[in-house]
C-alpha cells in the first residue's frame, strides 16, 4: 500500500474533527418544541454516525509511547552529517507528536563522533534507556559495529545514511533509507555516460573506508560497461592531508572528470589542490560530499560546478520539501542536506510501518512492546510487497528483505554556493 507522509497529518486532523463533532451534538432540552425535538433527534443520529465513523477511523490505530533512539556524529570531524541528520529526525518527531492521535515519541539522540567504539557505547546507553528502535547509525564504520550488537539484541535499526552493504549483511534487523554503495557507484557511472560528461575519468578514493571502496568498485565496473575510460586511479587513507600526488596523476593522465566517492572533508582538500595546480576538470561526487558547503573556512567558490548524486534537492518546489526546508532553516539556521531528509524519512517510515501493521492486525499500543517484539513487527511490515513510503527522498520507496531501499537518485550541481537540482 502506498503510504504518504502527509496522510498522517490528515488522519490526525480527521480524528480531532470527528471528536469535536461528537462533543457538541445531542444536547437535550425538555422545553423544546416538536420541531426542536426533531432537530435534536436528527443531530443525535448524525452524532451517532460520526462517532461510529471516528471509531472506524481510529480502529487499528497506533497508541502509546515509542522510545526512539538516534546515533550519529553530532560533533567531531563528521559532525556535518550527524548534526543535520539529528535535526531532520527531530523535526519528524515534533510533527508526529503534534498530531495528538495517541502516539507519543520519546526521542534520545547519542553522539558517536564517527567512532566505532564510541558508537557501541552510545548504543549501550540507549539500551539502558530501554530503546525500542534506532534511527542510525549515520556513518558506515560505526554502523557496522553497532549493527552487530543490535542484531544480537534484536533491536531494529533504520540507518539514514550508512550505505555499505556490510551494514545490513546477514542482519535482518538493519535497513537503509540511503542508497547502497553499489547503487551509488553504478548510478554515477550511468549518469556520467548518459549525459556525456566525459570519456576519460580519474578516481580518487579512500581505500581504508568501506563506504568509499564499495562505491569505487561498482563505479569502475559500470564505467567499463559504458565505455568510460578510467585513466587514473589513486587512493588515500583517513590520515591523508596532502593530495598533490593524486591530483597530479589525474591531471597528467588527461582526465576530463574526477570522480570522488568520498566524504566532504577530503573532497574539500582535493578541490583546493586542483585549484592550486590550475587543473580544470569536472568533479562528480556522491552523497558523502553533501555538506561540503558547510565546512568552516572552506572557500565555497572552489566547489562551483561540482555535481553529485543525491536523493534530495532542497530547491524542489513540492509542498513537503518546501515545508521541511523552512522548518529546518528555522531550527538549524541552514539549508538541509540529504542526510537531514533521509533521517526525517527514517522516522516517518518507522511510524508508517506501525500504522500499516495496525491497519491489518488491529489497534497497537507500543508502550509495553519489547524491542524484539517491535523489531519483528517492523521487519515483517517494511519488507512486505504492499508497503511503500512517499518521502522527501523518494516516491514509492520500497525495501527488500536485505534491508536495501529502492528509489531513484537525483543529480544536483553547486551553483552560486547552493545546491541546484539538475
């Protein structure tokens, strides 16, 4: 069944409206004349019908308190990802709680500073809090570590942005809102080829990072299938700060486009080095580069013309995106990235899955459900053939039993210091 995020708002409004109608009707007046009595009788009949309608509307509703956790790098080197994702999740929680339809979400974010050990500690903190489901982790390496713990404990995880297949591998309780790395790599090569952006490509990737390596591998495979020539392939590690060798190799090889399947911090250093060497080439990135405009001290003019695949474009004009961007700007003082939108969609996906389950199986009070019980409900519902979500980051999003989402990517380009949909 196709679930729309705004349908939750409409449902809440309908229930409140019906309840208000029921409260006003049926007032008796012993001194009323026959006409008034007839009117009253009619009103009472209408009220009875409305009450029945309200009962039908709320039948199968989700009620109670859901304890929802979040894990991501709210501070530290990858803080641009986690802090924005946290804001996105908060907005979704606030919207859902404002409905007043019987479900209350208690939300607890934990900062893992993009460190696996810290992330596991954050998970244990949430477990002590009796968390029932988790939005997270935000980055891949910490998410792999936490996913192992959550699998053993049967805690459901829906990561907004940890895209490596290793996150969900052999774990039926971990799902992704973001594209998987193979999807990003192949779709990037497809986009470059179909839009004739280049024929000779250089790749610079982090060989110490599962996210970067996974995208690189599928990109190269699809590039070959599409007749793109990879003329330069260089690597780096998390500690690399000098990219002169990598940029020089790409420049000397005559690469017309530099593909960067990496995070925004090393990407900013590569762009600076390209400028230093006077190397003018098209730069194409992936979702990990979303956030480069927010790096403190970075000359954003160096990112002018950079393209990347992302599931979210903040300049889209649909009502849902416009509303989210405004709320996010009011809360965070900046434009949301796809990490924020993915986290927003993650919260709604969990709640919509609970609604879908209740619609089929009857009213569901989540207050006393164990994490394991809730995990079983979410797995069976989200992976079912008839469940889909229309979110900020994709229409008709569906998930397979491996936890991988199916949705269409979008391309954006940086123009005048902002992301613009292509």
